[in-house]
């Protein structure tokens, strides 16, 4: 019953893999193929197959995956990209890097995600303002997949390219009504992943990937990530320098076989949280846990509860060595970086309320049921 509980503890995931990881490092040092080495091609194949698509293009980060996917879809200056305001800033930055303007769709309160309904509203409102809406980036926030079937239908109605931000959803199963199970990132033409160390599948540094079934798009992405270079010193377009390191590919390749197990462990911890929270009448109605999906899976990159006295509860937990967190305290439309959009307080009520109420509880593979119990007990002791 002692010791602090971190939000994430990667060492518990890495300790059992220590020898394999060290051997992988040694292999890369020995071989010296640091950039776009053999292990990158291998991991691209492995991760694309895991997602159920044909091609994977390794890039330097999740942000770059989104940026290059938008560029590959032809998004550029004069275009508007619709995404949600309740996400990590990188989703919007990627559109900005492509030279496009961003517009925001509201999120559904119970999922923190875009739906066809909120997308339709955002398209209509952007078009009323004269925007040329070109693409939409649904974000599978916290590891809960968006309703991609209805979003793809709505996007098709409006002629929009779709780029999935699956940076928090490695391995999550989409809530499709029909057909075989599909993973997040495989519904749209391109699915973007981050391998930032803290993600459900993370490297030993930055990394990312775009997965796609479209061979021409994959070829374009391979040019874009490597100076627009087809052969050495032959440049077909003004590309970027954004490659996945061989070292990262080695680490990721080694960790990929564990991903489903880690995701199941996360889901079991989420169930344990729901059960523990329900056992304290004092918390009922005050702390709302995320619902377990009835279709598809949620991989709980973040276990996000909602609570009206969030900041006080967070301080109470920190004082007791429980390092809960907030994702994300300021919605993007209220960030200084996007002040030019002129969106004042109250312009996106649901996103703003969720930003004020969201609390991320510690959850990571290797966390124990006892630790879940201690987090919830500490929450029940909050008398504000
Ligand atoms: C992590 C993340 C990104 C960016 O990925 P990086 O690898 O950190 O660049 C983009 N979108 C979402 C939703 C993320 O969580």
C-alpha cells in the first residue's frame, strides 16, 4: 500500500525485453544501415499486414505521417481540412504544415470522437464561410475508434479525402456493423500512426507510419519522405526528409508481437477501473468512466474519465503520489497558435466542457489490480 503511481511506466514493458532490445541495438550498430535499412522494409510489411492493408511507409513521426498523407492526397494552400479540436495539437499542425486551413468538428460527448453528424455540421458551417473543404481527419482519440463506416459515407457525399489519425489506436478494432473485423487505420485510403515511446506501440525515439492499400499513394509517400528522390540524386518532386530509423524499426518489430497482449491487458485494467469506481457510492455521478464499446474494441491509450471538479481532484491525487494527468487541457481552437481562427470561448461547447472535465487515470501494461484499487480509493477520499 505504498509508493507513488505514475501515469505511464514504460520500464515495466521494457524490462522483460531488455536482452532482445540490446541485441537489436548491437545489430544495427554492427550493420550500420541506420536510415531506411532492411529492418525498416521488414517492419513496414509487418505493421501493414497487422493493420490488414498492403503497404506501410515508415516516416519520422506521427505528425509527419499526417502531414505527408495530406500532401499525398493533394491538400495544399487554399484548402480546408476538418478535424476535431479535442485532440493532440499535431493533428491540426499537420494540416497547417500542408498549407491548409483547419476547421473543427465537434465531438460526441460520450466518445470524445467525431461522428458523421458532427462532420456534416462542420462541413456545412465551413462551406457557409466560403471554405474549400478538401479533407477530413477523424481521430481515434484515446484508442477508441471512430464510427468509420458512417464517416466514410459522409466524406464520400462531400467528395472529401479521408486520412485517419490512428496515432493513439494501434490495433483497435473498428466498430463496423458489417463485414470482417478491421483495424483502425485501414478504413480510409491512409491511416497514420505514431511510434512515440508512450504510444501503445512505441519505439526508442520518434517514429511514424502511413498505411494504405493504394499502391500509387504508397509510392508517392515513399518519394515525399525521401527528398522526392526516386533514385539517388534524381528528384521528382520537392519532398521532405522524414524517414523511420532502422533502429526504431528493429525495436518496433520486436515489440509488435506483444501489442495485442498489451492492449488486452489495458482493456482488463479499464474493466477493473469501471468495477472499482462503481463500488464507491461516493463517486457515482461524480466520476464518469468511459463506456466499454459494444462493437469493436477500445485499446485505452488513455483511460479518460470525466469529472466536474477535475482540477481539485487532480491536485488531491497528486498530493497522494498518484500521477493522473489531463489530455488535453486546452482544445485546439482555444490555443494561441490558432487564435487567427477567431474562435472565442463557447464556440465549441462540447469540446470545451470535455477539456475542463477530462482526467486521465494511470493505466499501462504491467500495472496491477492493486494499483487500480489504490487510485480509485484515493479518488473516493476526495471531499471537495
Ligand atoms: C501522438 C499523436 C500525434 C503525433 O505523433 P508524434 O509521433 O508525436 O509526432 C498525432 N495525433 C495524435 C492523436 C497523437 O496522439
